[in-house]
C-alpha cells in the first residue's frame, strides 16, 4: 500500500516534471537567440552528465574518457552533414559510432578505481592526438553549413529533445534488471559475481550506453555549431565537467545530472556576465565549488526539505538525566562495544549487501 508521504512525493515530482516541460517548450518564445544558445550548451552538458552517470553513478565505472566519445560523435555528425546526410541521421550515426568505441575499454575492466580512470584519460588523450594528425581537417578542424537558419529555434529544440531522451534512457536503465545488477556491482563486484551477476557484461552494456549518449552530445554540439576541431571536442573539460555535473546534482540519481547541468550553466553565465577578469572568474568558480563540497556533499538531491518526525520521547518532553557511570567503567564498556562491533562487521560478508540489492 502506498503511503501518504509517497503519494505526496510523487505528486510533487510530477508537478516539477510538467513545469520543466512547459518551461522548455516556451523558453524560445520568451528569450532571444543568445539565451537559446546558452540553453543549448546546458542541454549538451546535461546529456554528457547523464552519459557519465550511467557508467559512474550506476555501475561505479569511474571514467575520465567521456571526451573521447564526445569527440568521435562530433566528428561523425559533422562529416555526414558535410556530405549532405540529414542531421538526424547524423546524430544517430554519431551515437552508434561512439557506442562502438566503448569496446576499446573492455580490456581495461580488469582494473578498477583510480587505475581505470587514468587509463581512460590516457586513451582519450591519445585519441585527441590521433585526431589532430589523421582526422579530416587536421588541427584546423572541419566546417559544415548549418542545416537550419542562424536565428532558428530548431537547435534549441533539438538539444532539448536529445537531453530528454538521455534522461529517459537513464531512467529505463535505473528501473530495469540491468540497473539492479549495476547497483550490486557498484556495491561489491566480487560479491555480485558470487551470486551470479555477470559483471563484465553489465559493465560493457553500461559503457556502450554511456558512450552512445556522450557521442549523441558531441553530435548535437557539431550540428548546432557547424565546426569542430580536435583541440575543442577532445578537450579534457568534456571528461571533467560530466563528473562535476553528476556530483553537483546527485550521483547515481536519474534527475541529478539534469539539476547539476542546469545549476552549473546558470552559475557559469552569472559569473561570466558579472566579471571581466579571467582570474576573478576562476576564483569565483573555485569558491563556488568549495561551498558546494562543504554544504552539499551529496548533491542538490541530498537536501531534505521536510523535517524528520519527532519521536514519542520528544513529544512528551525532555529525557531524564542519564545515570552517571564511572570513567573506568565507561572506558571498559566502550572497548567491549568496539570489540563486539568489529567482530560483527567481520562476520558479515559482502554477499549480504549484494543480496539485499538483488532481493535474493
């Protein structure tokens, strides 16, 4: 039976979703081309955040290689557009080609944590160097005529639609059996494998989905900008910003990347519009990130908007003063409690936590 608080939370969630959808639809009628371009950048950042969240937030694959998927998608989309292919087909091809590139990370799944992050960053950097030397246009980049007018609202709606599609894919993964297996792998991969979870297959699927979404983000960038070059699309910022967006909004949540991408884009625009000195801008960025790390360590979704219910003892009044225990007795009790807790923790294996996630 669904509780009243659960129904209230679902109602608030649907209200926020409908309000966001209405705001997205009506935004081009309220703002000019400049703010539409800012919104396009925000949607691309949201899509990048969603792509990393599927890998890092769901499966615990801490990757610094999103720039590689982003760059591949951007080049595929702009080259196809340059040869007269419809931009929607170019976006689909960008997502597909970037997803296939995820197979290059399969040998790296044998390492985890910071080692996997370093390897993925190295692979992305190497691909950027190769693109600078061997890709069409070289370091000078590739131009293509935009498939729509300069003041058209099509780029805005295209980016918004792709961002919504990315969030929908993330939601499907989250509630599917794959999402349950990924949560178990993130909790304890060895224990998950011991109860029958195919960790390699699940991590590969998560990487292919995340790479495809990052490639789609790169395709949107190329289609809306009409120009790509290796120094831009393979920049390490496109590997770091998705992580920042997920941490800012809420790691491992469906709507976290959307909240984080919107918040970061607004913060970026406010700081850029009120400062002319680049050094001051970097100082404000650092101060903002420090404040977020201190006051929102679990992201925006970690905020609790309602107070916890008071206990019966709190309703009746203050608790009586506890009986004082001699210092030596307190030390002995604490030591005994610590020894008991240690033995209990050692007796509980990682399988218990994974079984709880898998409901087996």
